C-alpha cells in the first residue's frame, strides 16, 4: 500500500496505524531521503525533480523487494506529481494507492504545530503548487483528514473492503483477509424501517444516526433529549433529522432549466405541486467509517429523471467537547456541471410540552416572504415584524415556516440559532458554519401527525433558499471534480 499526500496530511501517523491494524510492515518515505536532501529542505529549499529521482528509486526498490517476498507492507511518500506516482506504481498492480486530502488551512495549522521535523512549514506552498491530485484512472482511495487519525484509518479500511467486495481490488486474497480482520466497524443489527443504526458516545453525550437517508435520530446530553426525533423501529416523518440533497426545501412545479435543458423532477409535495427536500432522503446510505464518537456515511446520487448528474456525498457526525458536529461533503464525479444545494432537518426541543414558551434567537436581518405554496416571493427586513428574533423572546403562538438570511456571524464565522428553556438557564445552540447561508425555522404546525405539532422547532441549515433551482439565488454550480462543504452543529449549555 502506498499512502500519499502533502506535508502535514498525516502520512506517517496514518500509515503506521494502518500497518498495525493490518499486521503489515511499515516504512516512512522520509527514511529514504539522503542527508543532503534533508539538509536542503531544512534550509527551506524545495527539492527538484532531479533531487527526487534517487529518492523515488530507493522507495521503488524497497517496494519491489516486498512484492518479491510476498510481504504485505505500507509505505508513505508525498508523490506530489503524477509522474512520481507512475514511477512507483507502473507494473505493480499489487499496490493500493491511498491519497490523504486536506484543506490548505488544515495542513498549514498542522505544520505550524509540528516540532522537530526537518520539513519546514514554509515549504507547504511549494508542495501545493506542485501537487497533481490522483486522477480517477489511478484508482486512488481518497480520504479526508479533517478527523482523528483512527477515523482516517477506519475510512481507508472500509474503502479497501468495498473495493474488494466489488471485485476491483488487485491486491489479492491476503489483502482481503487482512481488511476483514482489520476493519471492525461495529454497526448494530438492522432496525426495521430505517435500516442499520449507529450510536455515538462522548462523555455524557450520545447520538444515534440511521442508515436511511443518513438521518440523525436523536441527541441526548446528560439524559436530556435535545431533539424531537423518532424512536427505534419507527418510520421517519416530517423530515426529522434528514439530509436534504441536492436541494433543500422546494422546487416549484419540480421544473427548472439548467445547462440548456428543461428538467422535470418528481413531484413529492403533490398538494402544492412542488418537489421537496431532495432525492436522498429514502436512500440507504453506506457506512464508510466508525469510531466510538463518530460515524461517516456515504451515498451516490446517480443520474435520474429530473437530475441527470452524478454526485458522491458523505456525511460525518462527530461528538466532542463542544457538542455534535456535522459535516456534509458533496463531490461532482460526473462529466458536466451540476446544480446543488443541501440542508438538514433536525427538530430541537428543550423539554417543554409545546414550543410556545421556549425562547428563540435567530441572528438574521432578513426573511423570505412566501406564497401559499411555500415558494419565495421576496426578501424583506425583519425590522418591525413578528419574525425579528435577533433578541431572545418566546415563540408564543407564532406559526413559523420561514427562511431567514443575512446571518450575523461571530469571529469564528458561525451564526448561532438558540432555543432556550423559559427560565433562560439552559438550552441548545445550533450553529451554522461553512456553506450555510440560510436557515429555515419551522414550528411544525402543518405536520401530518397532530400530536407532533409544535412539540419541537425544526432549525434547518441550508446552503441556498427555497426554489433555488429555479431562481438560481445562491445556487451552487458544482463543476466536475468540485466539492461543496456544509458544516453545522449542536452545542448544549446550562445545567441538566
């Protein structure tokens, strides 16, 4: 196995952990550098192609020796350019390629905190300038590094197992056996109408994620439920906890124009002649990685009537000291640009019978006025309206099914919607991070189940407004190979 990535991607740590989990040998590619190369990099001078030639040759010889001896092994190497990887992989079908991908900001912060290594942080820019990310024909296993090393390893093992199951793996039965032994994902048995489920635990927090739609079923802190979710064995109703992909909210008439074509989506809100909440809510998502406090699921949005585009999606749920963090990545793996939006639909609760007495804060300067079908007809200031929740106040009898924008953000670039107990002493914050430009707030007055109405407040992080496929307002156009990221989370506060 060849693990590649730029400096700071965690190649050595991940490679070593992979070798331990698989019971394989391990070599760090840095060990093959000459003393002259080490000194050159330590002085802040990037290596040239001619400098790297002997280094790559030494790694290649070690790989060939391992292959000849049928010794399973993991070796790391930056392998920034396609030519470098070709030099290491050509004629070696036994070798799996793993690419560790991370943002410039994350890589930079990691290098800044690294001490005692010959590679200075200042050379990161030169590596990124040279980087040629692995192409699909190289068949890389691509894993994001914005998670603990153990989760990265689990994700790699899961991808290896999936490749092996699909018959695409060229690594042979020894690798397949090792993957089965090393990848213990620990999912629970199927639970009826929502498929499998996975419970996450971190201290006094727990959350449950289900396979159907990759939905968030519940979130409990110190024994206190913070979501008005759904129970084990129950069907999902009202969109509870569901991911809304590739559009949140509605598309009027289900019809839109894109790329010179007029496209018709299935009408899923028939009484209002709308397509609602995307195409992945009723899909069984696949487990990609699992730890005690995190789970990653993935789904493929295949070309279909009304949406002839190919998009790979994954969602990462993670519990930590600040609460629950959710990250949704969507990558266009097709050959043409695709329209894209995303949202998620959790219902918050702070333990009151109805939401009327709960204190709501929404840091938004504007709301979207809608018609009787829930489609936007204009944007206006919240000033002087019943919808101005910039200062905490009781919801009262107000019927909310309202999209807000113009979000005021703190220094960490997060906007925070707060639902607090009438006492003001405890509550839950839903923060909106990268990719979340809008938030829909819904008090559930129109839910099909009368007993569930106004029992929780749906606070939906959204990348775009309702009907964005038609209006094109803040609609993301995903070019081939491009990725969109949405981040949001829940932070409880106050005593139990």
